[in-house]
C-alpha cells in the first residue's frame, strides 16, 4: 500500500495505491489524511482501469500510408518530428508552429518545459484549454488589480455565493480542497449562509440557504442588481472602499439601472429572494463569491467575473492588517502579505496578435477559439504544425467541424496521449506517455489556486504532499514522461531550454545530459517556502504552518495602489447589457446548458469508459418537457442550433428549469460516427459558433445558454 497524490484534476486528493505484481490494482482514499479524511472521487478511484485499459497506448504511433497507425520507437519519432519542425520553421518562421496545453497535463515539469520549448523556438502561438474554460477570470483580475494579502476565502466565511458551480460534482472550486461535504456541513452548522444562483437545482443548490433558479443568461443582471442593492443601501464596507478602492461611485451609477424587481421579473425569480440574497451577502462581513464554468460560457464571461470580484471588493472580503493568514504557501514561493492593493495590469490586447476577430494575447493566453482559423487562414506563416499535450482539441474546442477541418489541414500534428482520442485519430504522430501514478506527484497546482486563481479555490491551510511513482509502466512498453518530448525536440533542434523555478529564478537546463525526473522536479521546486525534501518526509501529506504565524502587514507609507471597480470597458459592456432584451426565439424554444458529470474529466478521461461502460453524454431534460415532447428516457433525438445538428440520447433531470436541456462536453466523434451515439455520445461543440458571438477580451464564444430545438428520431 503506497500513499500518492491524485492528479485526475488539480484538487490533489491523497490516495492509497495497492500494487500487486507491478500492477496497480486498487485506489482508495487516504483515511490517515486529516484534511481529506478518506475522500476521493469516482474519477480518481477509476485510475487502475485507465492505467490497465487494453485501449491504452504502450508505444508511440506513426500514421501509416493506409491511414492507420503503426508503432514507432520514441527516439525515431522525435528524430522525424524534429526534422519536420525544423523545415517548417526555416521556411515559414516560428509562428507557423503552435502548442496546445490541456487540463490533463498534470506532470510537474510538463508545463514549464512546454513553455520553455515554445520560447526557445520563438513561437508565441501557444493555446490552452484555459482560454475556453473561464478565461474571463484572469482577465477580470487584471482589470481589478491585486490585493497583496489573501482574500478572506475559507477563513471563517459568513456568506458564500456560488454562481453556476457544483463542487459536489466538479470536485474543484466553491469549497476548499479536502472533504467537500464535511467542510460545508461544518460551515452551515456554524451559521454560514449559502446562496446558490443556478438554473438547475444542483446538488449544492439543495444545500443552499437561498437558491435563485433564474432563466438562463440572467446572471449578469442579477449580480448587477445585487451590487445596486448593496451600494444604494450603504451595506458596503465604506472604510475599505474609501481607502483602497477606486471608482466606487462610477460602479454605483452603472448598476443603478438594474432595479432588483425588474431584474427578478425578467429572470423569473422572486424579487424578495434577489434582494434577500444581496442583503445576506452585503451584511455578512466575511465571505466570498465564486462562479463556475456554466455562467462563464453563457456569454460575457469577463464581465460576469468582474462583477463577482466587485461584489467581494465593495464588501471588503480581503484580509486586513493584523489578521492571520491561514494559507501562505508550502511548495510555492513565500509572498509576504500586506494590506495594500496593486493597480490593474494589462488584461488583454497585448503581445502576440491573432489574425482573426481582432483578438490577441490576454491574461488568459492566446484565444483557443481562434486556433482553427489560425490554421486555415491564407497566410504564408499560418499555423502548420501543432503539438498538443494533455488535451483533446478535436473534442473540446467549439465549432467541432471547423476544428476537425483545420487539424486535417496541418502539415504536422503531434498528439501526446495515452489513448487514441478524437485528436489522436487525426495526428501524424501519437506519443505514448506515462500516466500520473507512474510519475512524481505534488500538490503545487492546487496550492497556486489558493494564492490567486480565484476566490473559492485551493487549500484552507498550509498543506502539501509529495509522492514518488507508485508503479512502473507495463513490461515491454515504451512510454515516456511528457516533458521528455519537449526536451528531446529542443536538443535535436539545437535550442537551449530555460525554465523558471517556483521562486522565479531563470535556470538554463543542461542540454547534453538529460535530467532525471527527480532532478527536474527538485530544480523547479527551488525557492519554495518549505523545502521539497521536508515535504517528502510526510508520505501521507502534512500541514506546514508558518512559525511564527504569518500576519498581514500594514500598508506601506505613501502607497497609492488601489483596486478598480470602475473599469471603463466593463461599465460600458454593463450599460449595453442594461438596455438589451433578448426575446425567445420560437424556432429554438430550448436553451442548451453545459454540465459536468461525476465520472467525466473534461475531454480526456471517462470513468465509465474505463469500467467498460458506454461513453455517452445524455441530453438531460425535466420530466415535464420530456412528456410535452412525447419522449421517454433513452429515446434518441436530434438537437439543432442555428449552427449545427447532433444526435443525443435523452435522460431525466427534474432539477432543470422547464425549457432547458443540459449536456456535457467532450464526447462524440465525426459526422460519419453519428450512428454510434449510443456508444460514444454526442459532440456538443458542433452546435456552437466561434464567430456569431464571442467575448471581446478572451475570444471565448457562447458555449452555454445556446438556443436549440429538439426532435424525436423515428426508429428505423
């Protein structure tokens, strides 16, 4: 029995791995762990099935002349890939080479070496899943500015507001890493009030003090109305805003048109509930707001996130001078907390420019919704080669048919993937990687979320874990750590790699002698508050509190930095929202909402697949809508949007509002595979357009609250 860190997602659950005869047999939660108390999710427990799956690639693959694949030695694959990259770079320049970073890139060195490789060859065409999954979050943070002490977050919140997020399913966000049910129960018993805003009565909504169940697409007016109530009633933290926040009067004027009763009527919720939610949040004194993927994908995700930050800011939900900091960091670099604000920084429109839709680099990175166009555009240096690691763009990116067309046009597509995913099916080379139990693991990723990704994410205290690999790859296999691809290509291309440690030091790698995984992880960990060797001493994880406890220092004399709740672009967008009224289209009477399922991790792993069950993503409706459509659970239907049509299998979720249908992303195949819907599910991405509407800052298209119509498919 070996303790280890789960990396199916970024939560970092502690696990116990049972290995028999060099084979991972079972995964269970670590009951010796004080923070998680044995908690882990279905996805983490399914890792033995993933690892031992007969579908797993144990050797890298090369596209054969007949369109199939044939095994290829890793070193030979790198030789051939490097030669093709070199030719593309020489003829068309580095911009013709792009990278894609997915959410399954969980190996500690993988991200730093991919970034170092891109920098070394001179390309800035680096795309990631983060620019279609809540990209408004880092952009809004940049617009607001940063407080140099932590948000109050999990430090005795008296009010929590969750907007379209369900931590009992996604496992990450909304509540701290640890045992989510136990933590929430303890908070509610202590008197904390939980507000949930969600068109669906989700698992977390059932636990709420107050659940607002609006029509889809009304989150922004609801948040604006709450701000209006709080500011007009004087419930905001005036001492904090007077000293540390700019443009409160401008924000108050901008939200004044959002009358709570009119907003409630349009959203089809009780006005008293909306006003009540504002009063709970405004009077709590301590708390946080957190928004999930759903409202971010419903359009104007940057504005949504900015308004949530404004709510926390005017309510003063930031630690002040003299308060103790529960989470200073362990494997991250120490950042002395101080009760002062850093002015806003560039949020978008800087650095590399996209050639489409007047977009470019933002605090969320290059807009991945433009990747297909960057491949298809008529220009000598259009993207001709793509290296994709930890992601599945053919399944994940909006506009699926457009994406597939683009991936097929590439001169070179390299996919690093343990399975023949939808993207791997299109690749020239598929590199077979080690999987997470076969690699070193740490909790660094979720720790960094605690210090600035968003309120409602991360650890509640200074906690960390390290684990060595718990099992070796199968005998006779040739699988590699994903970072080895970038290191090996850089060496063949004759470019040096420079990585950045957690302490911010720039270090040149030795390109003559390949580092071991332990050497590389140790190097990247330099500058952490607690040395990595100290964390290694506690295989079941441990708390590493500061001694003496970290206390927020007072503002420096003469400091002028302020948080800004009056960003002109955000207030302009809000004004346009105030005058807008989108009438329902009778031709498309349903609204498609995205959702997560407990066994699914984005577009990469699916626990039911691992357990040899069908990989389907049902179209959930409430029972009344099913009856009105004369449908029954399990029937096959067509969903049509103005942008495309898919087949789906209907299921029942009575927590949904009437007139909504809810599906998960990342399933399905090409149109030629539509008749396999009961085996591989449906590609929701085919219903989406990357051009009809997109967030002007991140480029994220509307991926939820999409108008659709539903038709039964007659049995043949």
